[in-house]
C-alpha cells in the first residue's frame, strides 16, 4: 500500500547520504558540500546582528556539512 494522498508522489528519501550515492551512481563527482540555513531559528535571528549571523553561517557551512547537520544541503558536483 502506498502512503500519501491521491495523485501524490511515492515516498522519496532526500537524506544527504542517499543523494550523494545517487549523484555518484549517475557518474557525478561531489566537489563540495555545504550545510545551509543553519541559523534560521527566530531567537538566533533576534539575538545576533545580521552581519554576525552571516559570518557565522558562512564559517560553519563546510564543517556542519561533514556531519550532515543542516536543514538544507547544497552539493557542488562535476561530471
């Protein structure tokens, strides 16, 4: 039995490790991985000035990508 609503797509796993395997299986090489939107919590946005928040975000993106932390991951791939 397929879960979801009528006309919807079947379950799709978007876990970063799954996406990485799919990209590599398609012959693409992952050049860089970034974890993004890490500091989007409203309290953090209120506590930190935007400039500081952006600096922290930029500095943390590659480090947090190693542990697959963020709500969103960006993959830079090469054929």
